[in-house]
C-alpha cells in the first residue's frame, strides 16, 4: 500500500484520537508494529507539551471546525532517547456532515530537551516563519484580529501561536514576547516596519 511506503510517520485516528491504522514509520517511532498501535490513544503515545492545545482541538472538533491542528509532543524512542516534535492533525471525511477521521502526521524535531525550552537558551531556530511574521506584526502595533487578517489565520490561530511562544520563552505578556524576539534575533533591529530577521543558510 502507498500508505505503508510513506517515510513520514502517519496514522489515521478517530475523532477521539484512537488509532485506526498506522504506517510502519509511525509504528517504528513507538518500537512496535502497525497492528499493535490500533486502538491506542495517539496522545498517550506522544505526550502533549501544552494541554491547552489539546483542549482547543477537542472543542473545535466538537463544533465540526475543519482546520489543521498542531500539537507539540514528546515521546521516548525505542532506543530510550527522549524525542520531541509536532503532531499535525487534519480532519477528513466524505462530506461535511460526517464525523471526521483525523489524518495524523508526526514531524520529529530532535532528541533531548528542546533548546528553546531551556532557561537562557532561547534560539531563533525554534521560531517558525508564521510565528516570526506574527511577532513582527505585534511589534508594529497590530491587534490579534489584524494579525489574523495579514497571515490568513483565524484569531484563535494567532492566539495559539502566541501561547506557544509565551510558554517557550516564559514571557508574561506580548510586550515581553516582542522584546524577546528582538533579543534573540528573530526580528531585525533598526528596521521599520518590524521585519523578521533573515535566516542564515546553514548549508
């Protein structure tokens, strides 16, 4: 099956997060076989870093919102290493009236504690392009609604990214978020309107 040949860890879950089918790449992250993942809760396999993310997704699914949802997760690899990454869930169904299934993909970001989560080790590498764009808009005085229009997100989507940044940088408010963005080099200094700093090519 094409599903089995995909190298990215992928699973199909019901709306409650119970695995219905998983590919070998997903099973390998759990040190088991695809068949043994069936019926297990995907959020037991991959532990969410922020419970508020899961609560928002559950509420959105109950209201039959059809957006892409992302959850930062941690898990223990078969070799015992602690890994972290992001689960992306896309609701899929034949019609809008049907209860959707969730196509879940896992993006492995690294092993050990994410550098941006360690005190004193904030890093621009932990900021996505959309987060950098939102920070630039906030630095220019944009409201949540304005940032949503400029980025094509919903206001809840903008708030979701701000919550992630606040938790990652331990920032108390948006002013502190913007200040931290300048301090760690996410925003280019001396530029108006505020602009994300160029990302250095690591190649």
